[in-house]
């Protein structure tokens, strides 16, 4: 007859106010978008611990998915279970059992939990034809996908959702925003149709995190020119509520993205946003007149086509002939948007020169 062993482990979950609802979320998809150092990854760690407590058991598999395996190990495994997975991480050491030595070279990093559950660290690095391949496996109870906007292919996300679906599982993801990333389409835009019970989106900014000292935040804001020293001293620090004032006066798009988690809305908008009212100047940029003001769009057509074409033809850097121009400059788009090889372009230019 087997012996049943019961142990009681005290687990102290710390969190800041903005993290509570996301940690406790039981929605099929929980997404935390926010600024750098706002506490996004900590939410995922505690969310997963809670899911394990509720849904773990012999053979139950949980996933921590990173944009690459190295990140899954350092921000996931080592952060949860300490350096090399050998203790001293966020989760109490007493919840782990079995062999534990996870290095950056470990091929299939895994932690074993005392109830027989398995916590595997995976990557979502593949794109193209191999996208999501390594995530096609057996059932997974619940999963975390950290740094979602660093995941290039949406297929990885779809695979994770598919893995947890059979057991009625859930996925928690956290990330900074990235302009044009598919997460906007796959998560935010689905909230209106799927409903808030299915997808919950939370926002955090750097001031929400009390573990970030204000002094450190101001220093950061000065270093990356989020605020000028004058604005900081005269406007922000003089205000009775400096964080609120900072939220109001910061306008730099990159700072809004990096620190406050707003989507990057830079002057380099993409060609796809062109509405037809175009004045083209130069060969890389497109200037359009919008409400009487010039707006610069970045023409990505050539880059996208070149990349697609190179991939389709299997063109590799290593195959470039010695002395050939760099790969990125070997093809150009002529005025009719046809692809032109470097040799054709050279011939055309020579012809044009001869004609003048
Ligand atoms: N709930 C928490 N309990 C303890 N410490 C926390 C918590 N939330 C945030 N912190 C502290 O704030 C730091 C940043 O948190 P976290 O790594 O979760 O932020 P992030 O938004 O994921 O940052 P990054 O932009 O680097 O990915 C942590 O290293 C930790 O020191
Ligand atoms: Mg993080």
C-alpha cells in the first residue's frame, strides 16, 4: 500500500496593486502590456504558480514559453527556481523535486514539482515554415508566453492556445507594445467579439511598480531624454503628484512605449498607412500631406519584397559572389514595382547614362 504524504508550504505572493487582478485572472487569455520594468513578468510567475496550485497533479504539464530558449531559461526557469534552477528563486524551493540543473545549454529545461507536475521551458523562436513546430506536442494544462511582441510568428501563439484548449486551460502573456505586431490583431481586437470573460487585457506602467525607486525612474528619464532636466525639476518634481505629472508631460513616442506601455506611434509610419494623398520624394521615404502637415512614411515595400524573394529563392549571404554588393542592395524596385536584379539595374543605369 502506498503512503500518502501531505506537506504544507507557506507561499507568500507579493505584488503591487496593478498586478492583483491579472494574477488572479482565470480568463482563457490574460494579457499584460506595459512599460519596461513595470512588473509584467512577475505577474506571469505568480499567475502560473496559482494555476499550478489549482490544476496541477501527476503528469500535468505547464509551460513557460519565451521568445527564445535563452530568455525562457533566464527570465523563466532561473527567476522561478533560482540560478541554474537550484533554489532561491521566486517560488519556494520546497515546491520543487527531482534533478535540477538548468544551464543556458540545457536542451529541454524542465522543473519537476512535488505533486508530479512538470514545468517545461519552451521557445517560440521559429518562424516561416517551421513556426510553432516545437510547440506541437501533447496537452498542456496552462501556459505563460513571456515577451510576446518579441515572437515573430503568430503561429507560435496559436499553437500554445491549441495545447491548453483540451484541458480547458488558460494562457497568460506579458509584453511591451510593438507597433504593427500581430498581438494587436490576435488579442486586443478580439476583445470586442470574444468578450472580456474570454480575454482580459491589463496595462502597467513604470510608476505602478513600487520596487522601482522614483530616483531610479527619474535617472532613467534623464538618460534617455524622456524628460529634460528643466521639465523634470520645474514641472514634474514641483507637482504634488510627480508620476501623474510625468504621465501627462511625456510626449516622446518611444518613451511612451518604453515606460508607459503605449503603442509606438513614431514619425516613421509605415507605407501601408498611405491613404493615397502622396507626394513622393527621395527613394526611401514617402511624404504625405495630412491635414496640411507633412508626415513621413517609411517605405517598407522594397524591404518586404526583397526578404520574401530571397527566402523564396533560397538566396543566402554566404552564396553572394565575392565583390558583389551587400545582399540588401542587390535588388531594387523600379517605378512599376517590378523586382529588378542588381545586374539588370546596372545595365539599365548604363543605358540611361548612355542615352543622356
Ligand atoms: N510582485 C512583485 N514582487 C516582487 N518584486 C517585484 C514584483 N513586481 C515587480 N517586482 C520587482 O520589479 C522588477 C521588475 O519586474 P518585472 O521583471 O516583472 O518587470 P517587467 O515589466 O517584466 O520588466 P522587463 O521590461 O525588463 O521585462 C523585478 O525584478 C522585481 O524586483
Ligand atoms: Mg519581463
